[in-house]
C-alpha cells in the first residue's frame, strides 16, 4: 500500500496584532473586550499589513514547511492552496506561490471550501500521492479575512484574523493520513456567504451566527464520530483534536460531545481568531513547534464552513 504522511509544517502570521480593546478604539466597533471573550474566546487577532497578501503569507508558510522537511521547492510535484480570499480571481494563489518559489512545471491550483478548505485540500493531495501521481505535495491554507470585513458589523468583524499555514506531504509505506471525510450541504448556502464576484460588484459578507452555531456543533460531532467509526477506534485513543478555530464555545461543545478533555484539544482561536482555511494548519504548526504534538501520535482534525461544508482527517503524525 502507498500512503501519504505529513513530513513538515510551517506557518506565517502578519506582524500587526489587533486586540479586542484596539478593535473598539481603532475600528470603532460597538462592543467590548468582555463581550467578545464571553461569546467567542478571542482575545486578539493578526491583520495583514501593506507588505502582506494571501499569496505572500502562503509563500512564507510554504518556505518554512520546506525548510523543516529538508526539501527544495523543485522537489514539489503539486501545490494546492486553500483560500476564500485570493489575491486575484486568476491566476490562482497556488500559481503565485509557485512563481515565488521559482518552480514552474508541477500542477498548482486553489481550493475554495471556506473554513473547511484545508481538510478538502489535504484530502485531494492525499489522493494524488496514494494514486502514484505525486511523491511530494505542498498544501497551504492562507486567508486575508480582514480585507472582506465590514468593521461596522460587530457580529462578524470581531471573529476573524489573517494568516497562513502549510504542510509538506510525502509518499510513505506507513499510514500517515489514515482517512479523510468530506461532506457538503448546499441547501444551507444562505447562512454564510460572501456576495462578491462577477454577479455582484461589491463585497457583502453575511453570517447568521446563531443558526450556524447549532448546525456546526451537531455536524462536527457527526463527522468526527464517522471518522472514529470508520477506523474502528474510540475518542480516548486520539492524542490530539485540532478543530477549526471558529469559536471557543463551539470547540468546547464538540469536545464535550465526544468526551475529549480540553487538555487534548489544540486551541489558538484566543490569539489568532478565525483564520478560515488557515486555522487548522496554523494550529498544527503551533503544536508541533511547542512540542505538544510528537511523531507517532494520533491527531484528529475537523472543520466546518460556508457551503455548508465540513471535513475531517485522522492522521498519524
């Protein structure tokens, strides 16, 4: 059997940090630090500066992952970037990353699956390696969420931040990515969307948070149980849960439903906010660098986003 494994991780966060207090003072948002913390668990978030973009952040995260993997860019057989906030409609952000790395030749494309984008991209990359079409793949989640926010809408602008996370996947004889599970429910398309593009000439970010909260908890719990059942394991055998960093209350609710103690949950939402497709690889890299996640441990990753889409991956790191 042929498998893929995560050989390395990398991440990038913009220099600018915006605290909850600064959100009120600088952006004039009608809220307070206590209100934000109580409802989301977020203390601060990073925002792109003049020198940053979705593509440049993706490139920096990719370079760090390549360095950790002791790989060169020329070794890449495929580049996939998960993003809902690309620099351009086209060319893809993945092609911009490829150009920055100076490695024309291999296929490069973007995946748009909102906050579940990284799990979707990881699943696709895994298939390329399992099918023998690639040996080494770069998967990046990168988002400039602050560029689409309405700073007068306190229901959304308090939640999001910017950043990028990346992994290098390599072919392996032993299971690394054990299984991935993807779903979508397009009938809920009106609960969370960005009204921008060829049909609309302005950006209109809409999120019906109360409805999404209820669906997110039940959907994430279901896909995690599906993943555990498919692999004939129980939650106690999982070393770490890496959830999409949307809201601390959602994270705690899902962990409680699966009886996973919070000590085994990687949480970065307090310092980074919701970075959409970047949140899982950012959290993964954080926990790898600080030594919590060790080689051989079993890691369960889950995400949920606009579409409504959801994804999970069971990984032996």
